[in-house]
C-alpha cells in the first residue's frame, strides 16, 4: 500500500480558491488544476463560503455591552474590603502610619 499524506490547506488558501470559484470566470476544473486541488473540494469550499458569508455582517457596530463584573457597587465594595484587610494587616504587624 502506498502511504500518502493528506494535504492540509490554510483558511486563507481555501478562501482564495473559494472566491475564485464564486467569481465564475473559470470553471471548477480549471480552478482545481490551477491550485492543485480536486474540483469537488473547490465546489465544497465555494458552497461553504456562500453559506457562511451572511454571518460576516451579522455583528452590529456600536458600544460593546458593559461588563457586569465592573459595576460601581461591586468595585466600591472590593475597595472597602481591601482597605479593611490592609488596616488589619498593619495593626497586626505593628506598622503605624
């Protein structure tokens, strides 16, 4: 048996081939021959690109949602807790201000 390794193609390469197929200037066979890929694979990448193209524009611009862990009340309570710990440690260690 012959041992052949599978070719791993980068996402950039796949996108390049798929875009070429979407343009429709060349046939799938010509594109496959040019890039060294089987025509069936070119067709699969083209189909995948067309199906996922709409998701590129789904995200909306604008301010990002505020992080709930950064709420002012939580931050002030954290500051108070740390200040109390610092005062306690100073008192225990004998350091005075």
